[in-house]
């Protein structure tokens, strides 16, 4: 089974802090993500800087695009992004419009999806979804469980590449053993550590334990 | 019946262009909005600049926040925003978290709402919603109609202040006659005109015709 990618979500309040963390942990991960908070703070320059730092990595732009799909996708693409998120509650027309400009569109699953909508996304050529425990839901005490795993598996059966995110740490990786997850997205579990490079390496090592 | 506000949505790709338009049309409108596209491009500096230009106007930050409510709200507030949007598919926990930091939270209605969810928003103190024809839906040929009006009216009956947006032009204003709309949000119908100040004034005049 293919080793899942490790993606670092850079959601710092300043580009300086994000660049500092990326400088150390970036070389170790597979995908560098410009998080929504960072993008709202620093603008598209955040994408350009990380693209320039990591010419050979996949760069993800977490815009959570809800409208004006082609404009937002063009801007992300111009800045150097390979992947861009759209929010689940965007219309199919918006997703199609984004996809017409940037192929790597990922639907981020919040509370506005069902299997019929997912089938529509598939129909217009969307290949990736991000299954998401929201930060605020986690703060409210929710945890990863069987229910989440079953949803992830069903998306994979439908043919989607599935990234998982939200409160992932070293202990949660093994819950997904045997599931062909496309990408694990980690934020604070890497960026909030004193040694982000070591934390990223621990994630890669843990992933390699179960997928090889 | 109270005159609805006029809000200009600044969705330019550069802060320079947004500032140019705001310089002319800003003094005429009631609310200046930093649109999502502009915010993703220029970052929070876009909010700071417009706040500084218009110390006495209401400044709206169209972040379409989906997660990390309190962080995104704090950043918008620090930059000077009075209002901030959250996306309908955000969890109630996220909305509550945003609202705990910035009182002026507006839920932007895409495809992830129903009347039960709206009642939950009301319960946690959310006072504003934005009813929305998406740009991409408009491009796909949808227009304002009776169905939209009935939804707007029902939200108002529930006690929400309702802003309406999406393809508004001078001819669509009169469709809302007799409805206590809180705010009309116009984008390209003002920003795309050769004389944005005159276009904004025409909107204000048209609104005054039906609400006085």
C-alpha cells in the first residue's frame, strides 16, 4: 500500500513565523500547505514565498474557496499553488469553474456534504477530498473514531484521494492502519513543537511503520 | 421602513485597485467590504488600509471563516473590521467561537443551511445572515426571483438582519420593495463602472426611492 503523504499545514499569523517553521520542517514533508489563517493574514505572497522555498514540493493553497472559483483558482495558481481547497458548501458550478483553471482541486468536508453531492463532484472530475475534524469540534471534545474511518473508506471506495486532518498526532496515525489514506495533514503537532523538523520526521517514521 | 445600507464589495486582485475604487466610492456607501478575493490576495493589510481610510464607516471582512473561529475573528478585529462573515457549513462551535471575539458575525448562505440550522445560529446570538446568489450560479443563468424573496422574508421574520448580494444592479433593487432588507451589497455594479462614485450614488438614490 502506497505510503500516505505528510502535509504540513502552516497556519501561523505571520509569514515570518510560517517561513521559519517551513525552513526547518519543509524539507521533510511531502506537501507544504499555506493555511487559511496565514493566507488571510499575509495574502498570496505567502504562497509565492513557500513556492520559491520549495520548488520541488507540492504546494497546497487552503483558500476554502466558496465562490468566484476561476478567479480564486487563477490567483492561487499564479502564486504557485499545485492544490487548492474549495469548501463543501460551494456550488458545483463554483467547483467546476475552479477546476477549469487549476486541476488539483480538493473539496474540504465540513457540514455541507452528503453522498449525492460527492457523486456530483466526482462527475465533474474532482479527484480529492479532505476529511476534516474541525479545530473547534476538537476543542468541543470530539475525537477520531470508527464513524470517521468508515466515511474515509467510503470516499476512497468512490475513487477519491482522501486527505485527513484535524487534531492528528503521532497516536492517531495508527487508527488508519490498512486504509489507503492519500495524505495526513498535520498542523500544530508539527508547527507547535520546539523542533518542527524532528516532529515532522517522527510523523514520517510513524507513517512508514504502517504503510510500506 | 429603515433605508437599507449600501455596502460596496471590494473584490479586486490588488489592494491598489481596491483603494482607488474605495477612494472614490467609499464616501458614498454605508459599509466598505474587504472581499474574499482581495483578502486572499493582499492579506489583512487590506482591512487595515480601508479601516484607516474610513474611520467612521462600518468595515466588513468577508473571510467566509470555516474553522478556527476565534483566531480568524481576532485577526479581522485587530485589523479593524466591525463585521466578519462565516460560511454556512462551519460548525455552530466555530460560529460561537468567532462570535465570542467579534460581535458582528454574519453567516453567508451558500448551500449548507436549512431552517433548523438557522434556528441554532439564532440561539447562539448570531444576528445577521447574507443571502447570496453566487457569482458562478449567476453565470450559469440563475436570476433573482420570488423564491429568493420568500427566503429573505422568512429570515427577517426569524429576527435576522439580512444582507442580500449577488449580481445586484439598479434594476434588481425594486424587486425588494416593501421588504426590510438590512443591506444591499453591490460589487461589480459599482466597482466595474467607469465612475464608481456616480454608480454608488445611483444605488443610494434608487434605494431611497423605495425605502423612505
